[in-house]
């Protein structure tokens, strides 16, 4: 099992460019999440998908959109990148059917720089 | 507003000693609390979960306590090793938060040989 995979690993964008970060999990998890991590700020939730077909805003959704393509894949799109979106982005998944308490499994991260 | 606070200063300890990290929260009704380890350049990795009605949980050299009166969790690593050097994150799930977690800022632990 690969767990949670993310592409790309690194990306440099110019202000105003768009891009999509891809995430996939092979653990049959119901829920998927996108976080950003900035120095001293910890992990902040951007968007999440509690189950296939649903998405909801997290703490910092402005400037982002998401798509839960199927149970395995959850993508994050930056329509018009801004320098304030320079960060490390982590995708995570959780939610094994029948369990009340679920840890999150994280991907390796995408390091994004917006110039 | 809801807050989860961890000591932002690095904790430096000598190999073999017990490391104790603190997680404090305000304005939360927690269902459970989790601790994660994060190494540089990598995603967080789950370590332990403790439920709101549990006082203590152990796993090998790790021990977590949860005091809902003090609104605090303590994370202990006994007989610490240089390989334990990493950033440790606490995360809370509120009672009505589904599977959503809110993370603290993390504390960096440095274990010196």
C-alpha cells in the first residue's frame, strides 16, 4: 500500500498562475483533508471531504477550491496564486468504517512557492 | 475563540531523560486528543489517541495524560533517544466536529547524546 500520495512534490508559480495539487489514498478511507503548514502556524485546515460527493470549508478556504473526484482522490486548486499562498500543503485521509475514533494519515507534502 | 497552544520554544534534553511536552486548549469540548510526530520535510505521523474520559494512555516509551479540568494534555517520552528528535503536534477533535482535527503549532524536541 502506498498510503497517501501527493503530486507534485515541489512547485514554483508566478503570481496569478493557476495549478492543481493532486492527492490519492489507497486505504479505502471515507474522509480526506487539505492542510497548509506555515512556520509557527501549525497545520491549518483548508477544505475537507467527509465522504465521497461532499466537500466543506475549513479554517482558511479563501483562494482555494477542491474536488473530491472519487473515493480515492481529492484535489486542491489555486485559481490565481498569490505570494501569501507560499506554504507546504499536506493532504490527509481518515475514516475506517465502523470505527468511532480515527487517526489521520498524511501525504509527504507539496512545497509551493509563489513569486 | 478556540485555541490549542503548544510551547513554541524547542525543548532540549539529554539522552536517557524523560521529555515532557504540553498541550493546552481553550473553548473546546473535546471528544478526543491525538499526538503526532513530524520529521523535517515529512508529513505528520500518528502516535497516540486519548479519549476525553481517559486519564492516561501508554504505548512503549510514550505516555499521554488528559486532564479536561485543567484543559491540558501532557506527552511524555521516557528514556529519550536522539532518534526521538522531531516536532510533536497535538490535535483535538471537538464533540461535534465529525472527523475534523484542529492542530496545535507543535513543539520541537531535541535529544542530545
